[in-house]
C-alpha cells in the first residue's frame, strides 16, 4: 500500500480532510482551526501549505504549514513522516521546526533536521486539554465582559508579556494583535471594576472552540480571576452550541494546569514544539 501526499486549497482541505480529523477533534484543533480561518477569510493562501496524507484514497493524516511557523502535523502511518519532510524541504521555504501530538512532532523534526543539516531543540512543552462540561468552581466578584477598543492599550501590553513568558516563537505585533482580536469579538476580560485577566477564542472547529491565550498580570495572580474567567468563557462556548472547549497549556505550569483541571478540562495529549537550530559541530 502506497502513501500519497496531496496539496490542497484551504477550502478543499476543509471539505476533504477535516471530516477525517474529527475523530480526534480536540487533538487536531490547531490544524482544523487554521484551515477554517484561512478558508473563510480574505487572507492570501499562497504562503500556507495544506497537505492531505492518503492511503488507498483514504485520508490517514494531515499537515498544515505557514512559514515562519513550525510545521503542524497529525498522527500518521509509518513512512509518511519521511514523505512530509521531503515535501517541506523541497518547497524551498525556510523550515523552522515541527509540532504535533505525542511523539509525532519530534519524529518530523528529526526527519527535517536530517535533511537540513540542523539539530533539534524542544522549544515548548505543551498539553492539549478538552472540556465538555464545566465543573462547579468558586467564582470571585466581578463578571466576564467582551473587550472593547478602549481596552486596546493594556491588552496589547498583556499580549506582549504573555508572548515573552511562554517563549512564543513568532508573536504578532502586540497592538495589531490586540486590535484584530478585539475587532473580531474574541477577547474577553474578567472585570470587577478593573480588568483583571484576559482570555480569548482564537479559532474554532465544527464542534469545538479553542481558548487562549489566557493571561493574568502578576499582581492579580492567585486570586481566582483566571479560574472565574475561563469557567465563564467555557460556559459561553458550550452555550453557543459547541460540544467542547479546548486549550493548549504549558506542561511546566502546574498552577495553570491545576486551574484548568478544576474547571473540568481533561488531558488529551502532549503537543510539544521543536525548533531546528544550526548544528554546533560535526553531525
């Protein structure tokens, strides 16, 4: 049985590939969300690669890649990793790294490193969590509200701080990110007379919605604001008709992971990110 790679438009990827990814929808939410966003927006798709990995006509994996970001992949059969690595290198685009569920991201990163004479460095240790119902957790005074243009300055500052804390590989310009996120209605705040923390809805899948980033400035941490906001936002997602909410977390942030688990999020898989860096000596 031979494995084939097909390069697709975002719209065709959503039609042909996304249905096959729904069995692990939360795990594959990053790829699905990117494809949905590109397919439904006016942004150019010339610099985003959508690959369908197929065996005997059936979709058995997928890849989404928009340089300078890392190549994002799903689980796929043995032998497909080499084909994906060959395809990415042959594209001529600079390859920054790879990310995917459990060991698959590392396998692709190592294959890419072999072909580009680089070495692999784990850039981020991440978990994927999924929530289908919100547990009863204590809420602090205040309420969730949608961010408005007057909030732009501090939201941009918080985004910049978040990007630095999590070592984000390619952060957007903070004011541009804040402006776009507020305009789309996907930025939410916990407010008790003062905005205390931020959580966003960056992308969606047919049955779910991702939450993130979640950021609380240091002076407001460990006071229940993030718990209250994420719980309220997860309720908002479920009330909108989605079956689940999901999020990516820092594996090393025990405090945040405990908060999410107390709200009702359950571990799905690891989703580590790997960077390709110049080789420091003979291979």
